[in-house]
């Protein structure tokens, strides 16, 4: 039985996806639409809210990063699978960091795609690229990694509470410190992350997985994640999705209260 069944396919070169659509239909999938442009794809995703959106990014200069973000913004219940031309892990990492659930090299066959759809339905992240591709080392000096390393333990606690949606008074109660101390920590967090609001800080932390335990070795590209539709605590589920719309509204309300109280 297919758990992830309703799909939208997006590509500016329709011949490939027309053929893929036929094959997937034969395998039992329902293809809601085959989009010929990015705008058309976003419109279909927004109206249909499919289980998954498959994007052929083989010709996209940014590897599909912008398209991934737009799909997630249109429907945060939709998983994004990327078909890319770049066989290097850096390209896959950029797609996953942008919010994609899977990155497959365009040389992979339909069976690999079907397998990836099943893994994504179980809440896994998938990267499928040629095994003999030279692996580039991830940039250890990326802004997100430098920012995470610069946070003190207390600042990290404050960032975790921002992701939870707590306001200043709740942080004061939990930490047992003065209100001015909490505000100092929060301002330091914003400065180190290079953002201008609590909402931006929470979104940045979730998007770049700053609150995940740091692995001692190169992380696997196939971690096991909670099922995305169960919506667990944001700290446990940070790798799967950016901050949701409900959290954004809550955090925005907190910021508004703080601004008037300040």
C-alpha cells in the first residue's frame, strides 16, 4: 500500500516529467498536476496540498533552493523531493538545508524514486547520488555553524525557549534570573545569529538545526526522523520543517507584547 500517494511534478522541460508521470501512475500514484513553470507548480501545490512535490532542478542555477522554499511556503504539509544534476554532496546538503526531504541525482531510475517516496513517507531524509562521486568536505566555517559555536550555554537555552514560543516572563520564571538578564541574553543571541527579531532567530535555529546534538563524525544523510504529520515538539522535529505558521503567529504576538512592554 502506498502511503504517500498524491503528487505534483514540476519541471520546465515537460517531456521528462510527462514520461515519469505515466510510469508513476502505472505504479499506483495519483498525479495531481505536471507543472511547466515554477509559478504554475506553486499554484498547483497551494490549491491541491499534495503529499509530495517532485521538482526537476537539473537546470536550476541555484540547485532548486528557491523553488524548495516556495513549495514549503505554499504548503507546509507537502514533502519536497528534488531531482538534481549535481552529483556532489554539497548540492544535496543545500537542498536538504532548504527544506527538501529527498535529493536524487538525475541518473537514478524510477525504482530509486519510488523507494525515496516510501522513505520520505516514513519521515526519513534521503540522499541518493552516485557512490563513486568524490565527496567534498562541508564548509566548517559556514555562518550557521560559526553562530552555533559562538552561543554560550545560557544563550542556547534562551534560543531553545524562543523556538518553544516562550515570552520574556516565562523565560525569567524558568531560568530564575532577572528580566534584564534575559533581555541581555536574547540580544546577544540576535547579534550572533545576525537576525533582527525573535521570530527570525527561532526560524534560523530550526532551518539550520542549531539545537540538534552535534555529531562527532560526518553526519549521515539518512537520519531517522519522527513522522512529519504527528507534529511533535518543535525541538525534536526541528530538522523536518521550518517554523510553522501557527508558531510564527505566536512568536510575532510575543514580540508585539514585548515591544509594548519594553
